[in-house]
């Protein structure tokens, strides 16, 4: 099955982002752009998880829909080509900055979780590690990304984990 998706998204809980990065606006703009699935972004942030738990409901395994009462009026006016079978998937960026082999590593890790229970296990593990997950929707932690992968796999074997490594000038390595 072919579909268009964006999993690297942020919420209004991330620093230097729009206050309109709410589920209802994410849904509207994603549908307008022709996406079928969008990540929630920032599931490490407790306030954001509280908000998406309130505004989303389970659709299929690992996928969620926006409750009708939160749909923007603009969404209901979209032409039928912007199908309402739109879904959310639980995602978050966790940045890791650490030294390895004498070099500083800066990695943006995207984690997709199958359910809120997994999200909460990841949050608890990050808290135990000492990460301040309530300060920013996209936390930066001093952990090797392999250790972060293991932390996430301990929460659930059903996660999806990808990373993007940046060089000195922000280029993809």
C-alpha cells in the first residue's frame, strides 16, 4: 500500500515553534498537503501526551484519529479529494549529543511508538536517565544513540527507530 506521511513533526511544546502546532491544525495542514499519516511529534513531553490523549482516539493498531469535536471548520470544507481517512501515529524526536571516539556526535533520532503505554515507558526511562522531558518537546540528552535505541526497545519491540547524523555544518553524514 502506497501512502504519503511525515513522521518528523513537532508540537507547540517544542521551543521556537508555532502555538498552532496542535492536533487539529496538524490534521488540517497535513490533509491539505495530501498526507495520509502524520506523526504526533514530541511524545516525550508529558503535557503534549496529555493533550493528544484527550484529542485523539484509536483507529487501527498503532494509528489514531482526531475526535470530531476537535476538527477545524476549515477541515470540514476541504474537497472530497482530501479524504478524511487521515491518521496520526505516535512519534517523537529525541536528540542525542555525546562524545565517541574523540568526536562529538549530534544525532536526531525519530522514534515511533505503537501505543501510549510504550510512550509512557519511554518517558519513565528517560526520566530515570535524568532527561528533563518537560522542558522541551524535543529533548536533547547526553546518551549514545545505540543506548537510546536499547532504552526504546526495552519499552517495546514494536517501535520504529531511525536516526539522522549531522556533520559540522549541518549536512547529513
